[in-house]
């Protein structure tokens, strides 16, 4: 036991005695209940005041039960008494010698500079509510508050935060503190309104703000609904989220009420730890009373439903209080053995004052003086003198928690998130399932352990949904409904080319470069490069065909060289035949430039090499045809074409026609050459790796000039096809150019209507087909004669047929 200072009359002064002399304690414990004010001002016995307070609060709520009390609040005064007892027994605090407020109206530090909250900031609790709803994706919630100033502030503060976070309020209920149980019409009218709200709303989550009476009101309402056979649709799927101010306490006359509806509730509670010795303190607590102080007697009789013998009021022998009743046998709705968050705050508040007084008295002890020989002068203090010490106070309480205030006079601490587990006898336990930390990074204050939560037994989905409508799943986006809250919407499938990969997306989005939506449009997948790879089966086939025809052309050239002195080779200018065969050989090989991933070199060579080589080939065919026509015309005496007969004419045709194409290609490469490019838009699932033609005009000039030569050659060959000559090639050239023109006329629409490697395949096929047409139509008949019918490859045969 701590030593004591001696008064002048040899009586002792304990910390309990000091409380009435320190009005500052009012600011720390101003909101416990109204009895604290009387305790500080008039020094009335605090036990009687607590009884008066609890009875008063019950009367305010249910004014037809004037003798009722809320016994659960008795723990608050026991926590106060326990803290004082600990301090009086601690020689290190005050040798020889509050409860916090959540009230939103007390916020101006300039008006209440010495107001301290021994609870965490209420603003943190609002943040926690929003984060909790977002964590479980509850977007459609109901709000229930008391119809008072605190409830209005709660709605005014929370509703904008919910809206900003994409959460809608399905309904708001303001419950009156006063219920006339003896007025059946009023009672049923209120219950009818509440029942309609609860029964018709699709909100499966209800946030409750208020003190213990809000639970009494809800319990009463839901109890009546149960007996009106409407509870089935009321209870299923409801999750109650309660704030720190709310306590699951009911008045003793409500013992018959079933609170199973609140099973699984998630509550924000003031952080608390087990205080060593507190449960033992409660277990050994025995009732006592005097004529002046009958509170303990009244509490004991109320909570255990028994009576003590009294000379004026004889007791019922069957309900006699023995004094051996155990508080631990009482359901938690009426009394809890573990220290609640509110009691923990009272406990800390007492210690905060004690530590501040201790520092102040220790400082003054060196300068102690006696006033009128009655009491030490340093025991006389003003409230403002303690304020400076409370600002800087920091200590560890009996549970090991650090207690200190921030610059706003608020306790530097967070909240516990607890899960309410209710047993069949209406007793319950709170299981800690998370924390709300004040010192965490913004947006990271809340921690929830879902595996620890026990949900209501009737819930079909755990955790449940609480939405105005179902989620819009990936592949869909929200479509707002007219005249509805933004949480109520339809779901529309994403348009083509867009996707949504999350639930409830406001709109579908375009995939980033190089990606495209999958079939169900719920994710972006990488586009496949589209080009004619050497590994493709079709590429291998085309390459083999090109090599085969190039080898065949080489064989034909070898045959023509070997039989160069035969009439059939010499006819129609054998040099032109060699030029044509070489150009066809290169035509077949140039098709290989179109296979493989485009690069700078292949893009430059693809079209230019093809255009020049084909121009040489067609020019050679044109020269052959003109040579036939000129030779026939020159055979007539006196014809002007006689001077044109000779190799110079054929060679000049090939050279001049080829130079025109070479000039066009040179201009193309110099002005705007082809280059490797990626086409992101033509195909949905693929990226076309292609050669951008650069100047599209010059590209079509190359093709147009080639087509012009082919048409001229076809016309000339067609006109000369019936000239009398044994070795006249005109009819073969006519047929070959018919094939050539047919191929390239069909090439253009097909080429323009395809994309990617299909376009390249069309061009390769056209090159191979037209080249094979020239080779087969012009040279295979001659090879047949040279190899199979050599007897026809003689000058005598030629002269005989000519004659």
C-alpha cells in the first residue's frame, strides 16, 4: 500500500479523494454518462450516481419501465475503481496521496484546448468502415443511426466518403431514443416502418451507429418481426457492421429477446488488452451497501433476479440473494468478465490523470509549503496546470500498451475489428479478426483476417454479396440505369476490339499495342507476328516449287546451249532465248525474297528485283514477237522493214524497255523506298510484319508498266500468230501471254483483298504461275522437238515446210 500524506487532522488523502478536487478530469471523462459531471462538481457518491445514470438511460429509451437498468455498464465503474485501487497500491505513482469522448460536437481545439480523448480518432473509424466495405466489395448498404446530433454527423460525414468510394446507401433509418412500450399504435407503426425497410431492401450489410440503445431498439424491432412471421426474410443474408460507440447490451427486462440475429456481426471496438488482475477483481467482488449507498445491492438484485432480506420489504424466499452468485455466470449482454474497450478507456484515463498528477506533485514536492496548517499547498492545483503535463504524458499501462496523446488531444492508437459469436443462451464472445492502425500508410490502415470470421449461420454465400445487382463480369461493362443510383446498373458486352478484365468495369478498354482481346473479351493476349516464315508448310512448298522451276529453267538453258546450232534454237534469235531463260531463272528465284521476316534488304529487293527481272523477261518476249513480224514483213520485196532486220532491233527493244523499268525503280528507291513495317490494325489477333511499299504511286507504276508491256506483247503476238513460218513462236507466245495476263489480272483484286502473309502468298503464286506459263508455253514445245523429235530439228525439214 502506498504511503500517505498527512492532513492537519491526521486523516489520509487517497487518489479517490483527489478526483473531486480536479475539474480537469471532467474533460477527460465528460462523456462516460451524466453521473461523472455530478461526481466532479458535487462529490456525490459515484456508485449511487452510476445507478441513477443507468436507470435514467433505460427510462429515456423505454419510458414505461421506470425501474429498469442496463447492468452491463456496471463494468465501467468497476474499471474506474480497479484503476484507482491499483494506483493506491502502487508506490511509484502518487506516493502519500477519462473515458474518452466520440462526440462530434467537441472538435474545436481553440474552444476546448484541454479536451482529451482517451479513445482513437473517430475520423479513423470512418476510414475503417469504408475500407471494410471495399474489402468485401459491399456496394449496397443500409445505415441505421440514432435520431440525434451524433447520428446526423455520422451520416453527414460517412455518406460522401461512401459515394466517393463507389458505395451506395440503400436506405437510412433514424431510430428515436424514446419508445412508449405502453402505446401499441406508436410501437407497431415504428416497427412496421422498420420491418418494411429490412424486408424489402436488397442490402445484405447494415452499418449501425449509436450507443447501446440502438441495439435495444433493433433487438426489440426484430423480436416483434420474428413473431409476425417475417424474420425468415429479415435475418437471412444480413451482416451487421457496428461502430465503436455501439455495445451489445440490453436492459434486464429484455432478457427474453433473442439477439441471434446479430450473430456474425463485425464490430469496430476500442483497442484493448487483458489487464492483469481485473478478472480476479471481478470474481471476488461481493455485494455491499449502506443506507447512503444502495447501488451494489440494486445491481446485484437486478442482474441475478434475486432480493436481499429487508425489514421494510419482506423478500420472496425463493429469490433470496446469497451473495455467492458469480458474475461470470451472467450472459455477456448483461455483464462481461473481460474488460471491454470502453472500460479499458476509463482505466487508461484514470492512469493518465494519475501519471500527470504524479509528475506535477513530484515537481512541487521540493517547494512544498503548508496552507493554514491544514493541507500541503502543492495539493491545491488548477485544471490548466495539469493540462501541460497531459499533453506530454507517455506511459505503459498495466496491459503493456503505450498511452500517449497526439497534438489534437486524441489517443495515439487504432481500433480492433471483432467478430461477434453469439451462443444459444444469448451470451457471446468477441473474436479479434483484424486491426485498424492509425500509423499505417493511407489506404493500408485496415487488416482483415477472413479465415477467422464466423458468418451468420443462415447466409448462403460466405462472405455474402451486398449489391444492388449482380457484378458485371469480365467481358462486360456497366450500363447505367436511368433514375437509379450509380450502384444499380445493367451489364453490356464489350464492343468488338475492346475488353474488360475486371468485374464491374465502368467501360471496356482497348488492349495495349501488340495485344488483342480474346474470344470472350475478358483479357488481352499477345498478337502473333504475321509473316510468311520459312518454317511454314506453305512456305516450304512454295520454295520447293520455285527451286524446282528454276532448276528446270537451267536445264532448258543447258539444252539450248548444247543444241545452239540446230535450226529450232537459231530461229527467232537464240540470244533472246538465252536472255529470256536467264530472266525466268531469276524470276523463280526472286520469289524466295518474299519468304521470311521482312528486313531492310529484302524490302528493297522484293518488288524492284521482281519488276526489273519480269520487265526483262517480257521485253524479251516482246522482242521475239516483233522479230517474227519484222522478218515476215521483210520477206516481201521492196518492204521498208528490210533494213530493220537484224539483232540490233531485238537487243534495242530489250534494253530500252528494261531501262524504263530500271529508271522507275531507281526513282522509287531514291524518293520513298520500301521499308519494314508493322500493321497493327488490319488483323485483330496478329501483327502483320510487312514491307511498307513507301511510295504507293511508284509501286503501282512498276506494276502498271509491267502490265503495259504484257498487253502490248499479247496484242502483237495475237496478230502474228498465223504467219507462215515453221519456227514461228507467235502462237506459243500468244498463249503464254494469255496465261501471263490472266494471272496478273486476277492477281490485283486478290492482292488488294488480302492481308499479311496471305498477300505475300498471292504474289509468290502469281510470280511462279506467270513465269511457269512463259517457260512452259514457249520452251517446252521446242525442248520436246529437240529431245524427242530430233528429226524435225533439221534445216531440210524447215525448207520443205516453208516451200
